[in-house]
């Protein structure tokens, strides 16, 4: 709720995705036929919501990756992709910018 609930987190994720697609170094990892953008956005919303204490429509804590099989652990997803620390840090800067633009606190950033 601190980030605007599911709608707020979705807005943050969509801005983050736009930044990733606009970055010449990061775009190849996200803007290709192997990436299901809708699934990626859904899983990022779930992940951010889970670590910040978000609740689902039933009032239960959101879990990541969840039990529906839609999302996977980040280490599994990134395995074998050749993602360097530099690339990961570059993507993190974009995420932090989107979070801060929507009122994320230092506490939120640490949790995420």
C-alpha cells in the first residue's frame, strides 16, 4: 500500500520496463521474441509487492514467486544469460528511479 497498492506498483513496473527498453545495453535482454512482456510485468509486480508487504484481493500476503507456476525465482530466470554486475546495476538504477519518482522511501528501497 505504501507504493499505491497493485495499481501503483504496476505503474512503477511499466515505467521501469520502458526505461529498460530504451536503454541500448539492456534492451536486448527484454525486447526480444523470447520475453513475454506481460508475464514479466506480472512477475515484477508480484515480486515488488511481496517484498513490501503487499496483500492480494483476499487480504493475504502476496508471495513471490507464488504457487501458480507463472513466475520463477530470479536466479533461475537469469541463469545462463550472461548478465554482468554492470548490467544488473544499470537495471537497478532504472528501477530505483521509477520507485523514487513514485514516493518510495529509503526503507522501501532497502526491502526491494
